[in-house]
């Protein structure tokens, strides 16, 4: 997980999963790769691109090969292109072409779909994916959008938040709680493949200066439908 820069409007200072918005170039790359569902593929490509941008993990393979890029290839791609990609001066597809790489969208498992409550000033339509991190890829934050990074078990992130060491927004907290049910990466991915993703758009009521009551669909699998929270909203 990474810590968002405090100057960013959305989830400022919060502990989050790597990610970001879908760019026009993600949809264009999806079309070029022959995706049958360009919208869905655009989300997947954005997830892979943003994970590389924010923490240097690259879910891609050389054309014609089955394995994910090794540490040497990753380091070469990162040294040559990561800063430029973060600066917006090069497109992800151009980087992939330069190193004869194909994004490994098949390794992503659709985990969750959250939409920001309608009363928030900035709203997002967010897809979450699970993927097994390549063992040789050492995740390091970019120092711009993300100012810290940490490998952490879901329950440890939740406990750290209760103890005041981390800040979580509601969606991240709930997805961590869901992940904490599983004993391993393999178990979490198998269970997710066998489940159906239910869209969550919380409906909230302010109870007092600190607490809010949030309602979500019980079918989404988060162990309930009504939650009293003191977590900050993701945007304000």
C-alpha cells in the first residue's frame, strides 16, 4: 500500500492501494490490443499502468513469453521511462512497444466496484483488482503522488488505523476487512473469482461532528449493510 501526498485532493494523506484515473490513452491502447470490451480493458490497463507509476510493479510480459518481466527488465524499463510516464511526457503503450512487452491483464481478478456517494464534491467510479505481485518486483513509491510505501497484511493496516498510525477512507477500510478474511493470496483470488462483484455506492447520514452512518448493499459481501464510521470522507 502507498500513502497519498497531503496536497492531493482525493484521499489526502491516506493509506491506499496503488491506482488512479483511466486516461484516454488507456482506452486507445485497449483498442489497439484488440480488446472486445474496451471500457473494461481500459480500467485494467489503467490499473497496470498506475501500479507501475506509483510503486514500480509492472504486470507485463515479453511478447510470446508466459512469465512476468524479471527484475533486470523491470529495472531497465523503470530507469528509462518511469519518471517520464509520471510526468505525462510518454504514453504507457509507447513504453511497452519499446521493450516488446504486453500488459498481463489476464492476471487481474475483478475484486470490487465502488462509486463515491452522491453528496461528495468530487466523485469517482472505481474498480478494484487483485493480482499476485511478482516476487522479484520491489515496490517503491514514486515520491510525488505517493510519499511512502509499505508491504502490510490487511489486518495490520486495520489495526494500525485503530491505533492512529494510518488514515483510511471508508472504501479502503472495507476492502481491507474483506481481504482480511483470507489466509493467503491464492485463497483470496480463488474466492474472488468464484464471487460476483456488486457495485457499492454508499448512502450516508451525518450523525454528529465526527460520525457518519453509511449504508451499502449487503450483497456486496462486506459483512453488513450499515456502518457507523469516524473515518474522513475521501474528498472535501
